[in-house]
């Protein structure tokens, strides 16, 4: 009998708990994941092994890992529909990463822009984990035979590398991995730093005025938005010449699902103070219910434990299947 159950395409994505999550993580990743969950078979991971490429305080890492999981759920990612898990709970990620490292080249890893940028800043003291992390990312994606990977522009080069590594493995041995495609969501927004809108909003930025955290209080959100850098033009346009204003407009668009033109026309004759007040209110309105749910979830550790345990079980099943194939093809003796 012909099955009419169409196999859903697989999506893998994750956020590293290397700092408290920002509005950038929320609007650029999590909010889009919520809309993908009905159409795709989604693996959403808290990538703690990526977080330790930079020094982390153990207690902070533990706390943040759970908080990120709670934020996923509080933002509307249904733990029943999706596989939610913590990366280090599925050892296949580390194992596959080693197997793929042995099928990767120093040259291709040295060409990664993010590594080049960071090594320029950190010099000799740059960690080997930062050099190798694109291979771990390739393992994350390839283990689930992901068809699509939602990526921000900053991650396109790493996804290309994952595709190269997968193609090389398939050609060296035999077809093993699905070659993943990048998925740029329609509503994909790149949220910029509030103090320097030429760079993206990042959770590891030292100055807290550069970012809005998902868990920031309304007072803090108002203060940070009121301090956001704009320009001396004084007219609300959506233009690259006004990157600070453009960023504030993008925030409204990403939350409200409207176009920049709609925002601009609603501010005719108004000033930056009006725009900033509204942006702060819109962010607060969006984040307050999420924050309330996060707090509730974090007070019920048992529930979170159930979610990440059953997620790890489901993820391990899929990941181990691929890992066993890799081991066998490479020539490792099965247990
Ligand atoms: N500013 C942003 N705008 C849009 N999307 C963003 N993402 C992060 N910042 C923005 C998206 O969040 C997902 C994963 O984030 P991550 O924390 O794993 O890595 P990251 O991109 O390196 O984030 P940070 O905040 O800049 O972390 P740090 O400072 O620790 O390096 C991705 O989908 C990313 O596109």
C-alpha cells in the first residue's frame, strides 16, 4: 500500500549559551523557528559545546543552558512537536566532529572569516576550539541529515563548509549525508548593535547598552532604546545612510510582521523620540509574556528535565544511526 504520509524535511538549528540571549537571537532565530515547526521536522538544540569555545564560568553555563531551553519553550516552540535537546547530552556530536575533523583541511578552516577576525583580535591565545568549531557545526547538521539550516548571513560561510565536508565524505566513501541547504527565512532580520549599528547585536558585547536581552526589564529596555545611536538627519527614513534608525525600523518590522515602508509612512512628521518610545513599547509588549513563561518554566526544573531527557533520547536515536554509518564506512570496527 502506498503511504500518503509525506516525509517532512529536516531542520537543525541551535543557539550557544555563551551569554544571556539577546533580541537578535530572538528575532533572528527563535521567532522564525516557531513558524517553521508545523511544516518541518525540527531539531532545536542548546549548543553548549559551542559555548565552551570561549571560557565560561561553570555555574553560569549551567544556568544559561537551562534558561535557553526555557526561552525556546516560552517563545512558542512546542516540545511535543519538535526535538529540543542539549548538545552535550548526545555524545554523537563530539564523536562525529572528530571523524569529520580527520576529513577536513587546515587550509579551509583557516579561511573562515569569523576565525580570521577573532584570531586577529586574540592572536596566539586563540583557542583551538574556535578554529575547529565549524567542523562541530558540520557534525551537528549532518548527523540529522538536515535538509535545511536556518542561518544568518554571518553563518553562510560555515554552512558552505559543512556542505563541502559532506560532499567530500560522500565522494571518498559512499553517499552518507544529505547535503544541507541554507534557509533564509522570509522574515529574517539582522538586528544591529544599538551603539554601533554597523555590527550585529551580540550577547558577548561588553557594553550592555549595545544589546537588549530577552530577559531585560521594561525599565531597562526603555533606557537602552532611548540611548540607541541615531544620527543628526532628524527624519525617519529607511536608508543605509541612517543605520541606527534603520535598525529600529527593522525591529518593529520583525516583531509586527510589517514592511519598512509601512513603518516609515506612519512616522511622517514625527521625530526620533516618538520612534524610540514606540520601539521600546513594542519590544516590551512582545517580551513580557515570554519572560513570564520563562520564569514559570525555570521554577519547574523537573519539567525541563523531562523535556531535555526525552529530547536527547529522540536526537540520539537519529544521530547514532548516522554515526554508525560513518564509523563503518571509515573502517572502524562496530562494537
Ligand atoms: N543580531 C542578530 N540578528 C539576527 N540574528 C542573530 N543571531 C544572533 N545574533 C543575531 C542568530 O542567533 C542564532 C545563533 O546564535 P548563537 O548565539 O549561537 O551565535 P552568534 O550568532 O555568534 O550569536 P552572538 O550573540 O553574536 O553570540 P556570541 O556573542 O557569543 O558570539 C543564529 O541563527 C544567528 O543568526
